[in-house]
């Protein structure tokens, strides 16, 4: 966005410079020539009326020329029609080498810069600024260059806040888009002005409001559906308990397993939905990750814990669920023993859960963290939400989860908190 700011800013300055150059060139080409022609006729007639006639002696013409040029701080020479010198004030000037019409100024002469005008009676009047003047005043077009530089400085100072105000609004709009992309559905931008940028901000706010409305409706539907599913599940569970004692034990066990799986699925869906709705843990406590891992591993056979005590700040219930999902995933899809290790990694805690299973395909190291994605083998059990919840809980605590080691001798999941 800062590059856009400078591009707009430089475009404004460049456009102004081109316009000023074109206007100056046009004025110099058209305006100066016309004014020189008209001014030349006036100066020629005026000089002839003051100067003595061409037939007067040189002393009289010298005196008249000195009177005319008094206070002008210029070198002035008067030439006869045959270009012989009649009078001169200051440094002598050379005879004009090119023919001009009567009354016409010739501002440029070969060899020096002077003004030449031809009088109606054929005499020549040549003038040039005296050498005592500022030397830069003899530089052609210097006034135009100075004016352009001053104009550039003024416009540069004035244009910068104008352009910066426009790009600052675009930067705020970009920040709003990035905030929405990070999952903050309440992100809105301030609408300023009535131009295209303001209309774009209004469109973004409408789109963000619609997205928030749809996501909230989806979450509400998911939560309500999950809640309503618990009612028939409770009745089914009670019905299984009330089955006659002579009911098929195998069939009863299958029903109980199916009910537990559906109940776990509903709980996982509700937890996932709640994590999506929260930007940070609702409860923050100091949790000893090594002690928590030891408690969870004690619930399973073939699970060992090692490492050092590391204190993390977070929700104990969510961290317990993260550990449980990792251990159960390793026992379900891998092969015991399962090892859990806790260590420090700079200012973070590193939690590793490893199994002795066959590993997964290299293409599945990221997809296994997606909801309802199962890996390793076709008849894999589980809901497909275990590792998805692990990553969500880790990110909920400012960390992340990934596959660290994957091979035929086992798989290791690394969680940074």
C-alpha cells in the first residue's frame, strides 16, 4: 500500500511538471514572439522620436544615446543604416549579422545575447545588460527553471497530505480485510467521504456483516442439531439398559458402542464449534503440562511419559482433551507402546506423542488435521475429528500442531504451546 501511495504521489508531481513545461513552451513560442513584434514597433518608433535624425553629427547622437540609457545599467550601441557605429554607451556591441524587419526585436545574436531593433529610418539600436548585473540573469530560460523548481516544491508539499489521506483509507480497508481473514467476523472499516473508496468500504462492511450472519446461523444450527440429537440418544441408552437379561450380549455391546461413538461425535462437533466462536481460551490457568500428561497416560495401557515440568497458561479442560485425543489416536491407529514427552523450546512448550505404527502416506501429513479425514487404512475407526480438534486447541493457545516424524517405524505428532 505504501508503494501505491508513492506511485500516486509521483504521478501527480510528474503530471504537473509536464503541464508546466508544456505551458511554458507554448507561452515562449506563441506569446513571446507576438509581444516582441508589437513591442519592437513601439520601441523603434519611440527611439527614433527621441534620437536626433540620422544626418546629425555623432556628438549629438552620442549625447542623446547617453540620455536614453541613463540608469538602465546596460550596454547600448547605435548603428547607421550601413551598420557603421554612430554612438555607444558602455561596452561596444557588434553589428547584428542577420537581417530583421523594421521594428522587430532579435533577442538572440551570434556570439552574444542582446536585443536588436531596427528603427524606421534604417538605423540599428542594439542593447545588452551590463556585465555588472547578476551573472545568472544572462542564462537563457533561468527564470522559467526557477519558477518550475519553486512550483514543484510547493505542489510536492501540498500534494503529499492529499495523496496520503487517500492511501491511508485504503490501508485501513486492507487492515479490515486481513482482520476478517484471520477469523474476526466483527471486523468493519470506517466509511469516510462519498467517493469510490467510501463505496468500497461500504461494500466490504455489507459483505462482512453477511458473512458473520451466515456463520452465526450455521453455528447456531449446528449447536441446536447437536443438542437435539442428545434426546433420542438418551432414550436409546435407557432402552438398552432396560433390555431383558436374556438379550444377546454381543448385540447389546454393539449398540452401546454405537451410542458411545455418536455421543463422542456430538461432543466433538460442539467443542469444535465453540472453539471457532472464541478467539482465546475462556479460562486461563497455570497448567503443568508434564503432570497433565502423566494423569492422562495413566488411563491407558502401553503409554509412558517422560520429559521436564513445563508450565503453560491455558484452559486445563481443553489441554486435557488435546492430550487424550493424541493418545487415543496413537493407540487406535498406531501400535503400542505410545510415548509422550514434554520439553522446553525457547519460550514455548513442546509436546510430542509417538507410536510404533506403520505411519501414514506423505501426502496425508496435513490432511489428517482436517475435519472428518481418516488416514492410514480403509477401515480406520473414529470420528475423524480427533487431530482436527488437537490443532484447533493448540492454535487456540497460540501454538500449532504438525506431523514431525513419519515412517514405517512410527509417527510423531508435535504440538507447540
